[in-house]
């Protein structure tokens, strides 16, 4: 029996809308152990990104609780949640959220520098090489294609060696060959470092490489927890 790294209990998210309150996530529970991999699948608008944001402590649920690395996120203020994220979490957003004023190398170096790592540059360079961008180190995000920006975002998320890596459509903008390479890299990390993976994906192959799979339908969990 592994150690619980991420636990959600009866998570709900209700948002205001013109027609009154809209429930976009209904009482969802799950429990992941160190080294687990989870795919979250479902149609557009089913609540996948919402769930990811709640699990990573970027957003707060309307009801229910998330325990990440032993901390109950609902008991923490925003600064404390940010600290738990910095220490334990890597996140690859659906929109990549790279800093335009920094080049590719600097974007990946940033979390390492914040962590006080003297070898930030070397680690960042080798991660960019692993995602196939060794020749794009000094390009700014604007000078990169969508798939290249996505790979920089993935390298940046890897940089801080998170306990849990959340990724929203990590292969969404990539051709199948590059997508496969990125999947390989995710699972290497999972294996080498015991990084827990939580992936939102429409990519069937990637979803089925995960040990567990959940499907959302209009904010409700449907289907089995095992692929
Ligand atoms: N802050 C908000 N206010 C109102 N509605 C919201 C809010 N955030 C999300 N929604 C709605 O909740 C639903 C779920 O959104 P979410 O972004 O989680 O979907 P998704 O499964 O990630 O979809 P996609 O595959 O298109 O990325 C959508 O219908 C969306 O319009
Ligand atoms: Mg989404």
C-alpha cells in the first residue's frame, strides 16, 4: 500500500451564471498514491480543467476538500497554498503561460532559480534537449510554434522535480511522433522519480498508459477508476 499524495473528498464546484447557479463539478472523490498515474478524460466542457485546478490548489472548491502532500488545502491561505505548490507541484496549463520577456532557457530556469539552484542553467538546457528543443534555447515564446511552447512548458514543469505533475492536454498541440516522445518523457519521470502524474488528455494512447483513468460527463464521474 503506497502513501497517499493527493486526495479529493466530495469536491464540488458551483459557479454563478445568468440562469442561476451552475454546478460544474459534482461531489467527486479520488485518492492517488505516490507514483500513480491518472488520466482524466471527457468531452469539452465536462469539467476536466476545473478539476485539475482544484486538485492543484489553484482554485478552491465550493464544497469538499483536497489534501495534497499531507496538507488540507482548504485550511491554508493563498500564500500557504502557493508554497505547497512551489514545493510539490508542477503544472502544464492548457494555455502555456510562458513569460514572453524570457527566452525558452530562462523560462525553464526560473523555477530552478527560485529554488536557489546553482546549476539551473545546465538542468534547464538538458531538459530542453530532452524535449527536442536544444536548438531553440534563446527563442522567446513568440518565436516558437504552439507545440514548441508546449514543450517548453513541459520542461519548466519538470524542472523543479515535483511530487505531482499536473498537465492539461500535454500532447494536445503535438504531432503524433512528438506527442509520443513527450509521453515517454512523462512516464520516464514517473518511473525514475516516482512523480505522480495527473493528466487531462484526449489522446487515447496517452490515457491508456496511465494506471488509472476517470471519465467526466457534465461534471460527474462516470465509468471505472481503472483503464
Ligand atoms: N468561472 C466559471 N464561470 C462559469 N462557468 C465556468 C467557469 N469555469 C468553467 N466554467 C464552465 O464549466 C464547464 C467546465 O469547464 P472546463 O474548463 O473544466 O472544461 P474542460 O472539460 O476542461 O473542457 P475542454 O476539453 O474544452 O478544455 C464549462 O462548461 C465552462 O463553461
Ligand atoms: Mg480544459
